[in-house]
């Protein structure tokens, strides 16, 4: 099993910045892609950014140029630096990890709230 614990959420005014962290523990060997998703009230969960084990990143169009995902494999931690935040970025942000051994398994964190006020 893999446990994911997010931190760093909070409230900020539009234009501000926040940095989210997600620490993985447990059977972290063979974790490949890690990602951040978000879910706003009344909306479906959506992908924000992904990062492979070798550092290749991908972003949703809505956050390109404003958010940056990174990871520290030695610490089993993934980060999401969020700059130029907008009210529409308000959501619960979830960390996601994919582990591949004999099977592909997906793990989720409990989520952290990000609120951006105008």
C-alpha cells in the first residue's frame, strides 16, 4: 500500500501563490507517474499536472505558465507551485500516484483545500 499526504493548501487572494506538497509513504518502490488533480464544488475531478519518474511534465491548458509540478524522488514527495492564482483555481486538490508491479494501482491523497478570493 501507498499512503499520500497533502499539505500546503489554504486561502489566498487572486494573484497570490501557494505551494502544495504530497509525501508518499509505504510501498513507494515502483511509483511511476505522480499527479495533481482538483475538484471544484459541483464539478468533476480534473487533471491539473503530471510528472513522470524521469521528470517529464504535462499540464492542463488552464494552468500552463502559472503552475509548476516537481518531485523529489529521494523524499518520495511531489510538489505543485501555484502562481498567479485565480478564483477559478478554487478547489480541493488531490495528489495521485501510480505504482506498477505485477499490476497497475492508483493511489489518492485525502485532498487539501485551496481557496482563491477576488
